[in-house]
């Protein structure tokens, strides 16, 4: 029996299956694979208007803004979106009593001293330095944070100190 008539069918099946794999592959690709949990500032800040300081509570007490603990996340996520896959991952981390190993986005060189407190207490908004975080799903490095000219120019504008020793201790 001649089975040649089946070839088009094989091709259709092959193309269809490949397309399906690609679609499934894209679906499962986390949107920001750099981080262990697919956390979005756009959702939390942009849509749900959660205050920066609810999560980064260190900005008024010292140099480091701080990244929220798993406990802070679970304060909402014991209930909110509890059955979503990323939240189930979060719950597992919480139940194991582990921290989330977030990858740092911006790391300023060791020889530079930066302190959030004097800036925030001066009324400078987070967005002035970090950009419109509430519009971003994934935060990417902000090169100006590593630029001495950027720091010094603004100190000039505000008549803040430009003494080398305040930033290089
Ligand atoms: C003040 C409450 C609150 C806190 C605190 C909070 N979230 Fe959320 N989170 C939400 C809300 C509301 C949503 C949107 C849920 C929805 O759309 O169904 C959300 C959505 C998410 C999602 C997407 C879930 C999905 O639909 O797939 C992830 C992941 C997530 N949060 C992770 C975190 C992490 C990690 C922390 C801690 C760093 C955190 N959240 C802290 C309220 C909170
Ligand atoms: C619901 C909690 C939550 C809120 C609200 C929130 N953040 Fe975050 N933020 C996080 C988490 C978790 C990370 C670490 C993961 C990442 O980098 O996306 C982070 C990371 C960051 C980083 C990068 C830190 C680094 O590694 O350099 C900046 C900058 C930042 N947030 C600024 C803000 C600003 C500004 C706001 C308000 C407009 C804000 N965040 C509101 C939870 C939050
Ligand atoms: C004058 C500029 C400036 C302002 C204003 C500012 N930041 Fe930052 N922020 C920086 C710089 C510079 C770094 C990197 C510091 C480092 O690596 O030591 C940083 C780092 C961070 C980090 C990660 C490291 C850490 O300190 O935990 C978070 C989170 C963050 N900022 C959140 C915020 C939030 C939230 C606000 C507003 C309440 C804010 N920042 C206001 C300049 C600023
Ligand atoms: C948007 C403007 C702005 C930017 C950008 C900025 N600063 Fe500042 N900075 C200020 C102001 C205003 C003060 C408060 C001055 C005062 O209290 O008299 C200040 C104070 C400081 C202080 C404390 C000074 C003291 O007297 O103890 C340090 C340290 C500092 N800045 C470092 C930095 C570094 C490092 C950068 C860049 C990574 C930076 N700043 C970027 C405006 C800025
Ligand atoms: C307001 C904060 C601030 C002040 C004031 C400041 N610096 Fe810097 N400096 C920085 C930052 C931020 C960097 C970049 C660090 C990095 O590469 O991440 C830097 C980098 C440098 C470097 C490394 C080379 C380079 O250009 O990257 C040298 C050297 C240096 N500063 C010397 C000085 C001297 C000398 C003074 C006084 C005249 C001074 N700084 C004042 C913030 C400051």
C-alpha cells in the first residue's frame, strides 16, 4: 500500500508539535529569571500602591534600605494569591525558614559610602534616584548610581558637602 499520502500529515503534526513546545516553553519562562521569586514592583507598587517603606523600612534609620523578610511577604501571601505557583514557592521557602537569596541589582563600590537617611530626610524621593520603579516588573541596574559625577552634581545643586571624605571614608 502507498503511504506517501501520509507525509503531509507528518509534516503538519511535526510543525504543530514544535509550535506547541515553543508556546509551552515561553509560557514557563519566568519573566525575570535573575531572581529566585518572580517579584514585580509594577504589581506591588504600580497596581496595589504599597508604600516603598512598607518593604524597604531601613531608609529612615540608616544607610541601608533593606530587602523585606519572607515573613513580610507572608503577611499578605498567606491569603493573597496563595495558590499561584510563585506563591507556593514562597511558602516553601518560608516553611523551611530560609531567606530568599535575592540577587543585588545595584552594588556601589566598597570605597564609596552611601547613606539613605540624609537623602530621604531631605525629602528627596526614591524615584529621583531609582527611577519609576512602580512601572517595572524587573529592576535592572541603574548606571548613574555608580557615577561620582551624578552624586557630586546633585550635592552641588543642594549645596550639600562635596568633601571627599563624606563619600570615601
Ligand atoms: C501588603 C501586601 C503584600 C505584600 C507585603 C507582598 N505582596 Fe506580593 N502581592 C500582593 C498582591 C495584592 C498581589 C496581586 C495578587 C493578584 O493579582 O491576584 C501580589 C502578587 C504577588 C506575586 C504574583 C502572584 C501571581 O499572581 O502569580 C508574587 C510572586 C508576589 N506577590 C511575591 C511577593 C513577595 C516575594 C513579597 C515579599 C518580598 C510580597 N509579594 C509581598 C500583596 C503583597
Ligand atoms: C512588597 C514589597 C516591596 C515594595 C512595596 C517595594 N519593594 Fe523594592 N524590592 C522588593 C524586593 C523583594 C526586592 C528584591 C528583588 C528585586 O530586586 O526585584 C526589591 C528591590 C528593590 C531595589 C533594588 C535593590 C538592589 O538590589 O539594588 C530597589 C532600588 C527598590 N526595590 C526600590 C523600591 C522603591 C523605590 C519602591 C517604592 C516605589 C519599592 N522598592 C517598593 C520589595 C518591595
Ligand atoms: C540620593 C539617591 C537615592 C535616594 C533618594 C534613594 N536611594 Fe536607594 N540607593 C541609592 C544608592 C546609591 C544605592 C546603592 C547603595 C549601595 O550599594 O551601597 C541604593 C540602594 C538601594 C537599595 C538596595 C540596597 C539597600 O540599601 O538595601 C534599595 C532597596 C533602595 N535603595 C531603596 C530605596 C527606597 C525605597 C528609597 C526611597 C525611600 C530610596 N532607595 C531612595 C540611592 C538612593
Ligand atoms: C538628588 C540629589 C543627590 C544625589 C543624587 C546624591 N546626594 Fe548625597 N546628599 C544630598 C543631600 C541634599 C544631602 C544632605 C545634605 C545635608 O544634610 O546637609 C546629601 C548627603 C549625603 C551624605 C551625608 C553627608 C554628611 O554630611 O554626612 C552622603 C555620605 C552622601 N550624600 C553620599 C552620596 C553618594 C555616595 C551619592 C551617589 C551615589 C549621593 N550622595 C547622591 C543630595 C544628593
Ligand atoms: C557625593 C559623593 C562623592 C564625593 C563627594 C566624592 N566622590 Fe569620588 N566617587 C563617588 C562615587 C559614587 C564613585 C564611583 C564608584 C564606583 O565606581 O562605583 C567615586 C569614585 C571615585 C574614584 C575612583 C575612580 C573613578 O572615577 O571611578 C576616585 C579616585 C575618587 N572617587 C576620588 C574622589 C576625590 C579625590 C574626591 C574629593 C575631591 C571625591 N572622590 C569626592 C562618590 C563621591
